[in-house]
C-alpha cells in the first residue's frame, strides 16, 4: 500500500495497459483525491477568514459564488470534453493527435472567457441586486465580484490543463499545481484581507486578489509542465494549427458537458435565491453548509474523475469489460466513504457549524441543513461516478438532459414549494437537493445498464 501511494504521488505516468484495474484506479485516484482535498481546504479556509468580516461578507461570497459557478461550469465543460478526446486518443495510441486537441481547446476557452467577463463586469451591481443583495452586501461585494469575473480565463485554463494531465494518466501534475496554487491562496488570504506590515487591508476584495494571484501562478506552472516535463503528449505536437472540424466537435461536446454543470449552477442560483427570502442568516448558513459539504465530497469527485480517465482510455483500447469494472469499483468505494461521512456529519453537524460562526441562529439552520443533505449522500456518490463515466466515454449529452430533468424540472419547483408553501423555510431547499440527487442516481443507473455510454463516438 505504501509503495502504491508513493508511486501515485510521483510524476511518472499511469499506463493502464500495464497495471490491473484496481491498481490503476488507486494510482489515478490518490492524486486526484488529494487535489480535491486541497480545493476543499481552500474553500473552507477562505470562508473562515471572510467570516471574520461579518455576515454581509459571507453573504456576498455566497451570492457571487453561486454565479462564479457559471465560470466553473464552462471550465469543467471544456476540460471534460478535452479530457474525453485526449483519453480516447491515448487509448488508441495516437498521442500526437492529442496535442491538436489541446490547442483547439485553448482557443475555445479564450473565446468563452471574453463572452463571460465583459457583460458580468459591466453589470455587476445589477446582477447582485437581482440575486437579492442588500445595500451593505452590494457595497462590499461588487469589487469582489468584478475581480473574479474579469480573471475568469485563468480559471478556465487551470481546469483545462489539469484535465489534460489527468486524462493523459498523470494526475500527480494536476495535484501539485493545485496544491501550490491554493496553498499560495491560503497564505495570501489573511494578508490581503486584513493587511500585514506595509500591505494594507483590502477587505473582501483581498480574497479575490489572493485567488487571482494563486491561480495565475498555477497556470504558469502548468505551461512549464506541458512543454518541459510531461512525456505522454509530445510537446512538438502541441502547436496551433487551426482545425475547424475538430474545433466544432470540441464545441459540441463542451456544450453538452457545460450544459450539465451549468444546469446544476442554475439550480444553485435559484436555491440560494429561495433561501435569501428568509434573510441574511439563512444565506450565511447555506454558504457555510455547502463549504463543509463540498469539503467532504471532493474525495469522491477525485474517484469519479479517475473513473472518467479509465473509461475513456479503456474504450480507446476496445476493453469494454475493463471500463465497466472500473465504474463498479469506484461506485463501491464512494458509497462506503460517504456512508461513514454521513454518520460523522449527522452526529457533529452543530459542532461543525460552530467552527465558522458564533451566530446561534446560523448554527441552528446550518446544522439542520447538514443533517438533511446527509440523507442523500449515498445516492450522490453513485451519481457522481456514473456521470463522469458517461463524460469519459464522450457521451456528454445524456448527463445534460438528466440534469435538466432532475435539477430544473424537479429540484427548483420542489424547493420553492417546500420552503414557501409548506412553510419549511430553508429546510425545504435542502430537502429538494436530497430528493433530486436520489432520482438522478436511479436514472443514471438505469441508462448505465442499457450501455448507452458505450456507443458514444468521439
């Protein structure tokens, strides 16, 4: 086990043709899990420092992040599509072709980032008002909002290049980049928020600048790795020669992948809008709850991403039974892990909330929300693996329409009905999340058994 962990953390690529499925899943998953743990740690530490500025600052982060998820959705969409193409080409043994995919994806990221940054920066106050921001939240949150949206290309490239490293069988590079990037972010957070020596206190916007600096350095490191360190994709193949047919294919697959993440983001926006009906304390509790929940589920996200890489490469090798076995093993691990986490979170919900705030009402509402979400943890773990398995196979459309059904047609109306009409208040929004994730897990499993994903062409 120690040798496996040591190997997983090294920079050597994982060659799925030379290891068994269980070892391959472990070798790919460990760096991805550690990468996601650091992402979760950053999210928790970030809200911890911002929490010192008061409920208005936490609310501003909650409202902004519900919309910054649009950028994450686009970044994940492009990265998911790129990863599927790269993994399939590597599985086929066509490593040179993978380099062409990368450059077409970079062009797509640049175009998309401009389309996001310009309107969001210009209409920042109006967007926050529409989200229910009160005057004090608007005053403290507008600059924070603008800095994050103006620098969205950095986020897109960070996601894109790390997706390339994972799909090439070298997730340890992605792990190291994110650890350095988010480590710098964590160090800079208190310095830029509260000031240190000659460095003035920037307040909430200091958190945005810390994020921008940390992630920009991460992208520079990625470029160094891409052209100087990694060996799977020849650096000579990573050059810009416009290929419109490939670009169009990437656009279509990226649109499908972006659609599924964007639908989840839209549901997040509507949910936080429903919660905001019940005041700043409800929004603050909701924001803290999801930081805590995200921290616990990021390891299973790492397992799911490892599954996507394995499915893509195994399909490229025409090893369908191996792809199925990797999905099964990942699902079992996720369910076991989340069963343990749900018990811990259910028993310690109030103590977890108490770490981030001393507001008794925020603690009460947040603890209730954590307990409700724990009910759907097992279903969430299975759904995540199956969703990434479909994406890794290149079938980004199926997860999109399933997300539309479960998050738009079911979750949003159910949240409003339970919160307002049944007078369950914020608890209604939490219950709608548990119900919708259970339904989507069942639908994914049904389509998995029908082998829809095996037929995807990329």
